[in-house]
C-alpha cells in the first residue's frame, strides 16, 4: 500500500492542471488527473471526512447482483461512436445506458433519437458541459444539471452521473429533489488509460489497478475486473477508441464467462444506485 500511495502521489504531483477538456486526448488527461486525486484522497483522508463532504458518490461499495453486468457509456453522443455502439448492442441483443453531455445532445439530436428508438436503451444526464463539480460554484452546478434535465424525456427514468465521478452534497440534494438517482460504477474499464495500440503504461496501471498481465490487453482487463467483482455496472466512454474497437469482444467475453446483461434501471441494480 505504501508503494501504491507513493506512486499515486508522485503521479499527481507531476500531472499538469488542465482546462476543460475538448478533445478525447484532453478528456483522457483530465480523467487521469481526477483519478489520481481520488486515489490519493481515498488513501490519505479519513473515510468519514470524505463521506461528510460527499466527494465521491459514484464509488459504489454495494455488491452488484451476482453474475450480472450493466453497460454504461459516458460523454456522448458522438459521430460515429454512438452508431457503432448501437450496432454492437443490437448484434448481441444487449441494452445499455448512455450518459450524455447536454451540449453534445443539442448538437446531435438525431443520435439521441436513435438511442431512444433502439429499444430499452436509456438516455441519461451527464451534465451540460462536463465540468468538474468540485471546482464550480453551486449556481453553476445547478445549471449544469437542470439545463440537461430534458434528456430524461417525458416518461424516461431520471438518472444522473457526475463528470469524473466528482460529487458534491449540494448537487446530491438537488438531483434527488428532482427525482434523479445517481449512478456510479463497480467496474472502471479505464478505456481512457489505454492508448491506441491497446496498451497501458505502468503509472496508469497502478492508478487503474490493472495487473501486469493485462497491460497490453484491454479486453482481458475488463473481463478480469468483472470476474473479480462478480458482475456490476461497467463504466465506458464512447469517445475513446478502445471502447469502440473492443466492445464486441468485451460483450462476447462476458457472455462466455456466464454473465447476464441487465440495465441500471432493473430492480436488482437499484441497491447500487444512490
């Protein structure tokens, strides 16, 4: 644990402070920064203090339903990413939840409509512009949520996921008052940390908890993580090429391992929502 802490603190200290992400590579760098900071706080701050500050509502301690997984995709809609994901889901007759950024949904309304038309796939709120809620005031937090409120649709479930998983007590209260449930994840695919060749470097492997044998095997990492948790809500990002390139193999591998596929809206996943 000491080596892990030292490595994460060193990585955090050398990581530049980034502006709002605009491209996939910028977004990956931003996720990396927040991921390392979360690890550092988890290791150095008393759990009761973190809980009182509502810092990381997206970290799920509740065990998932046994041998059941729910796929979730953040940061869309994107072209051609959303279409590619829908094609693979249709092939395997699997459904998913798409946590969309409001300003992107406004840009691509036809992709939002395609997700809704696909069947049981759910469009959910991932804020308007994907800021870090730890760094913006309460008024901005409120705007980021409510400006994206229409994504739920008239009859759709109201689900919210924080950008980077960084939550606040004020927004926790806000979203619950507006009928939302907060959706985190049991399994972080760390698709952002694997480069275009499908490899992850040693520092990122420490951050993501990727064993050495999976440092060049993104699919193997996701399958191993699902086996270790015996199921759960899986976090992926449709803006990262490893998700688009590997989704077919991930679903096939999960099926071969005997996992069943559900939705975060299913009754057996409700204890994992907040």
